[in-house]
C-alpha cells in the first residue's frame, strides 16, 4: 500500500506553469512559483495536486512521499534524482540526489521515497 508520511511539511506555492498531470512529480521553486524540476537538478519538493498556471500548488518538502518513476525503474535503496519530466530515476554521476527509494517500482509506477529537503548534493 502506498502512503505519504509528510510530517507537516506541505507548503503552498503558485503554479508557474500548467501542472495538470504532474501530481507526484518533483517541482522546483524560484521563490513563490513552482515548475517541473529538470533532469538531475535540485528540487523543492513533490507536487501533491495538479494546478493550472496561477493556481495554488501544494508541495511536500520532506518525509516519505510517493513519486512517479521514470525510465529504468527504481529498486529499494537507490539514490533518487529527477528526469526531465520531474519523475524519479536512479541518480548517476553529477546528478543531485533528492532522496532514497524506500520501495521498488517500474517505470510509470509510484515509488515511496524519503525526500531530502535540505541535504541534497551531487552524486560522487
């Protein structure tokens, strides 16, 4: 069973683009607005809803969250980064590590991961 343990770490931002269909993907903030996180980049959190541009975007900024998986799938314990669509993929050299997979999932499935809100760093 998938679950989210967000420990009160959800915050509201403004959707800086149409994020319809982007629920449970990584997003990045420039201050007030969030957009889809790019490949290997740092993320503000995981999008909890599906706002259109200008609407309220609820973002989970830490804890155990569900995220859609990109190409290649994920295994338990994999270091996680974002692909170009904001989906979770296994981190490779120089990618920013956003967290660790707590469950396994194939591409387009949901994985539960521990999201690192402030301790993100480049994979060595």
